[in-house]
């Protein structure tokens, strides 16, 4: 394979800089629009917020899902929009919408890593997450499902998937594993926003336990479907990668 010429390298750097500047401009514009919209102030008044969501109807759902893509791509942020979903639509509706929104955001970040910032994504993954890249290439969808059930950082999984040989249709199979954590986050957000911790009904605590149980059962189902995930060395490597403690001698 031919080495890139100095001119090509310069052009590539300029293209990357222009892309970064464009992303920053979009981010600044989005932040200004969010501030001017009054949404942050609206969320401080529960009754007024619920009234506005009811008035907007489908438009509120569309607006909520639309905000996932820029937040995921520009900020790699999934927690805050999930909390917002629980507050706006309740724990069940918000949890389901959060999974749909996360699927849109993860897909966008996957495509950006694969087709827009490929060089930058490869450098980042191979320097920061080489073991996750190796495991995803080796185990594919099985590893993605396991890591999403274990609440692994979505940003790392999305860009690793983007530079891998995995097609998008297979990458998307792991989105269902986001449901337990989305329901749990939306449940806590909705409960705290609606009742506060001191007045939370017992049924809410029971539901929280149920969601955690679903997540555990999902993990066990993934391990049963792909027995090779039981290998302790691989599981230990995943934990070390996620905690940033992988040593250079890990195979």
C-alpha cells in the first residue's frame, strides 16, 4: 500500500480541522437554541411541563427523539436525555422512547465514526480502547450485547463498532440490551421528579428491583446464548478495559 504524500497528509489535516470547526459551530448553535427555547426553565415546573407535553402530543415525542442525535454525536451524552425522557413521558414511555432515541444516536455516532471521522476514530480506539476493539472483532454482536447490559460507555462501543468490520445491521442487534438500563434510569428520574425520595410509593421500589432483575436475567441469557463469554480471562479483560487498567502485556 502506497504511503500518503505530504500534500495528502496536509489536505487530510485541513479536512479534519474543517470538520471539527463545523461540529463546534453546530454545538454552539444548538446550545444557544436550547437556552432561548426556555426548555430548561420549563422542566423546573412539573405541572406546566406536563401540560406543555400534552399540548404538543406527537411533536413532543419527535422533538425528544430528534435531540438524541446531536447530544450523542457531539457530546456522547446518553444519561441526560434518558433522564429527560423519564421526566417528560414517565418511566415506561420515557424508557421505551429513550431506547429508540439511543438507537438513533448510536447509529449516527457509528456512521460518523465510520464515514466522517474514520482516521480520528481509529486513532482514538487503537490508543484508548484496543482491547475492546479486539474483543468486538473476535466475538461481534455477543460482546456488544454483554457490554451494553453491563452499562459500558456507549461512546466507546459506538466508535469501536464504527471502525470494525461489523455491518450496521448486526451492530444494531445489540440496541435491545439498552432497555433495562433505560427503564431503570427513567424510573428513578420519574420517581424523584414526581414524588421525591421520602414520598416514593413502595410499588416504585418494587418496580426498581424488577427492572434490575430483568437486567440480570438478560445478562444470563446472553451468557447462555454465547457460552464463550463465560471465559474468565475475557470477562476480566473487559472489566480492566472499562476501568482503564489494562496493562500492555494483556493478550
